[in-house]
């Protein structure tokens, strides 16, 4: 981790920082976490036209889930979510790849959230990722976390742990896939180094409050902090944070920030207990 932080910082020093890419993902599990269980977080970065909203989705088949939805060219899509069983799914774009290499089948976030209760169950059907468009997924439950990298052409690499910290941004980390990093993606490298350094500096065990502090980081400027304000009016900036605490027993917690341009910033803390999933309407505080 230290080596890749130094490499990223050296690249920035030599080339100069430039905005690129979107989203930062990080998660801790096991002895890293106060009381055990898992902490998982995503900062969603995109252009200011891509607003977000929070929904509790009840699919015709499968489990209900709480989802951060984002407006894109093809309508509203899931960018982060946690289901009734506590399975958490975050995605991030592979913006370091060449644009012409980003085609492929659509993602699987909805299918994962509706149909799977654990990371182990998902990894037992890892073939579902084969042939998908280049993308990264962070998966988490109370006992395990995993990062899925999908390369151009649909090849897949997965890193998982039951005790440790996983981080990811928008470029490939698997040695077999680094050749697909065809764009500089300097912000992606800078944010990866930033989240690694900030997380490593925290006293163990980690808490949701510590992850909240990381998510609000503004210490590396408008394009390379974890909470990005953007250096250009129409440039990439952070539009939402989605954090979850998945305890070994008891109800998960979700902490969500919605920062749609032109709207009042909202911070929401939700206890995902039986009453939350049973209630007829999603009442946001």
C-alpha cells in the first residue's frame, strides 16, 4: 500500500494534477472495525448534471434494497446499495481505460442486491461478471469484502478479505490488468493514494464516524480530495456519499449525503431494521 501511494504521488509531482475519473471506494472488515463487522463507503463523483436520489426498491422477485440512484443517459441506475440481508454493492467507472474499450453488457448491481445475501454467495457465481463492461465493484457483508475488476473484453479479477482494508478508485490495480490503464487518470491515482494514507493514519479499531471524516476530506484540492468540489463549473465533483456499518449482530446503519447542485445538501442516517424494511413508505429524515 505504501509503495502504490508513493508511486501515485510521484506521478502527480512529475505530471501535475488533472481532473479525471469518478468515485472512491473503501471498506474495512474484521479486527479493523470497532465491535467487528464491516464498514464500507463510496463517494460518488460525476458531472453536476447527473443528480442522485435515494430509493428503497422492492423488486417483483427477490429482496428489497436501499439504493443510491443516479440519472444518466439511459435513465436512473443503481450506483450504490445495501439489501435486507446486509449485502452491500458499490460500483465505480473504469475511466482509465480508452473510451472505445468501454463497451460490453450492462452491469449487475440490481441483480446482486435483489438476489444475493452474502459476498460468498456472489463469488460462488462469479461467472455472472464475465463479459460485462469494464467496471469495478466493491462487495461487502458483515464478514467479508471483495473488489471485482472487469477488464475490456470481460475478463475478471477479484480480491477479497475477511480481515483488512480494501480501497479502489477508477484505474486497474490487478497486475494482469494494468495494461488497460491507457489514460493518465491522475485524479484516480491521487484519490487512491489519499484514501490509503488517510485510512492508514487512523487509530484502530475503525468506526463509522472515522469513515465519515474520510468521506468529507477536502485536503487535496478541488479535484484530488475525496470530497471533490471540482475546478471547473461543469467538471466532475462529489455528488453523494453512501456509507454503511454492517455489524455482526443487529441492524445495519446507512449514512448518506446527497449534494445535488442547486439543491439543499442533505445528510441522512438510517437504521435498516425490520421496521425500515416493512414500512410502506420510505420516510427520509
